[in-house]
C-alpha cells in the first residue's frame, strides 16, 4: 500500500521539482542579464519570434526605448518566472516586463497586473494575418499601387477564403480548446503541416488529409459531458481573433504564395487588368517581413505608455 501511494505521487513530485528547477534556472539567467545591463528594462518573451514582432511594434511607437530581450523558451516557463518574481523580495522584479500570448488558457489562473502584457488575440501570429498587412503587400511587393478598386476586390477574396479556412479548421481548434479547458495532457507536438489542416486554394478551402486525433494527440479523449460543457463558450469565440494563430499564419503564407504565382502568370485571373511588363515581385513571405507590416495593437501601445509613466515617476 505504501509503495503504491509513493508511486502515485511520483509524477506530481517530479513536476513540482522540474517546475522549481526551471524557475530557479530562469531567475539565475535573469539575474546575470540584469547585472550586466543595470538600469535597463528587461522585456521577457516566450520565444524568439515574439522578440521579432515586438521589436517592430516598439520601433513604430517608441523607437528610443532602451531594453534588453530575455527569452523564456515557452509560455509555461515565462509564467513560472513571472509568478516567481511577484513574490520575490530582492528587487529582481524591478524593470522586468513580460509579454505572453493569450492562447486558450490566458494566464493559466494568474491575475494580470502592470508587469505583464497578454495579447487580446490568440497569439502574436493573429496580428500578422490581417487586411492591413495584405493591403501593404499589394501596394508595395505586388505593385498594385494606384489600383484601389483592384486591391479592394483582392482583400474581399482573401476575407472570404480566410473564413472558409477558419470554418474548415474549427474542429481542430475545438480539440485544442477542450484540451486546455479540461487540462488534458497533449502528448505530442501539434502538427505544423498546412496540408494536414486544409487544402488551400485562392478562392476555396477543403478539408486537409490529417486525422484529428493524430494532429492533436491527447493523453485521453474528452468526455461527452466535457464536450457539451465547453461547446457553447467555444462557439462564442471570434474566429479571426481567437483561433490558433500559427494555423492562421500557415494559411496566410500559402495563400500569399498562390496570389504571387497568379500575379506572375500570363493567364492571371486576378491581376489581368493590371500591367505586367514592369512587374518583378520579390516576396519572401518571412515572419519578419509580415511583422514589419503589422500595426501594434492599442492594448500594446497602452502597456508601453504605462511603462514610460512608471519610469518617469521613478525618475
């Protein structure tokens, strides 16, 4: 009996031990950074992609700000460090600010404060899949300058196809949502293959080739009661803002590549009324290229404004 109890506690003790180890390691790394750049703000991010988009947003609203990026490797570790610093009495939390995606689990039970920014949308990727980003690409890279009506039609086509994609992948998002809300362990990485999710064309989206249970592999299946309980709240989510951002970005980059191919084609169905004799588009579709065209959301601008006010008060 004693052996059985000890065995059943092992996973919990291991998780607790690992959690404390991760927090301690991150605090040590943070301490080293702070000691090497005293009086500099530290901006802690989940990963390197976050560093890229936030740097573009900062350059647009507050280019003179001095800060040092600190990468926490993932959301769980960022939140562990954030919670750890909230109770730290050594002053290590001074001038340290955190930036995290909302996802389907928000701050995982934590209460937001003025040291942490959480996206209003699912993740930073959702801010890149945007009409205004597409408008800039059409004007600059695809040389649709001076053709406002043509751009409007293309944006309408994008919106329609994007809605197709979101509806097509709704069941995949719901499975992730259920896993987060019901705290069901995910036992492998979520697929990063667009073909698994959907077959994307310029004006149409069909179901992908992936099986739902294999794309989102869970330790156990959600029960009927769990599905019923969370179905209504999931359906209330605004798809463009609250569905998984990485899926949206996979779609957008594929759709843009199809748009570019049509722009270069002599038999273009979309750009047939636009001149092509001087067209030489170079569109790399990189994350940074899209990030540079995105606009910082109002909530982020307000968060940075509050940081500036705190600094002015302290000074």
